[in-house]
C-alpha cells in the first residue's frame, strides 16, 4: 500500500485545490484596528508606570510626573478605596479621614 507523506504529490498526480477563502465579516477590520489601538494604549500606560522607579513620593511632589503617569501609578498600586460612614445623618463637610485606601500586594 502506497501512502503520500509530506510534500510528495498524490499517486494520481493531481493536486486538490484549496477551498476559497471567505471574506471577513463587516466591521471586523475596524474591530481589529480598535483592539490594536487599545493594546498600544495599555502598553504605553504600563511603560509610563514602569519608568517611575525609586522614590515615588519624591517624584510625585517634584512636578516631573505628568497627570497620565500619576494615574498609571495609582491604577497599578491601588486596589480599592473604602468609604467609612459619616454617621449622625445630614450633610457633613468632606473628611478625608473617612477614606481608607487598600493597596495591592
């Protein structure tokens, strides 16, 4: 029994044609473009955060970080903010002591 393997032609010498390719669904190229742009934005955000090494507090207050870099740092480091109850009812002035940050490990 003779079997064809690898790139050997079939025994009858005829090559079976490939099935025709179907065109991409409408909107797919736009979605691919959107996803690539999102991937680029994410990579830039992570790069900005990675560029800030060493004493973060000193760089934060020095004015060398732009707003996007500060946001990226916060996004990387902060998991949640717990807002404690004011108590007593009614409107109260803002009290930052009632905000408890939960940092990532």
